[in-house]
C-alpha cells in the first residue's frame, strides 16, 4: 500500500502555504483551500490522477480565489490530465493511476 505523502511548506503566488495531506472524509471533501490559514489540504484517501487533479484544483483556488468553481475544475482537470500523460507521479503513487 502506498505511503501517505508528507505535508510540506510550498510557495503559492509569492506566499508561504502549507500543503497538507489529511483525512477529510468526515467532511466528505477531496480537498480544501483555507485562505486564513494559508493551507491547502488533500484527503489522504485520494490516489493517482485524482490526487493530482485535487492538488491542482486547490492550488488554483489559492492563486485565484476569485475564479468560479467551474473554471477551477476545468483548468485543474486539464492540467492534471496533461501532467499525468507526461508521466508526472507522486512517489506515494508508485506510478499507479
């Protein structure tokens, strides 16, 4: 079973944010962008291209808080699909989709 990725500090549009991998099941969420905490969270149950899509999605919210949910979803899925086709994987995925 793949390991859960570790949380880390990242830079988003010139600001320091936390990218956290934690359980969001009780909230029934795949991901969450918390502007007040400058934290992007991705549910630990996410794997493969779905995790990549969620990371892209929440980072877009962090960068463009004004963008509509529809726009963010479309752009995130496009980015994740292209990155996945190019072979980008998290070590925790062991290359599996």
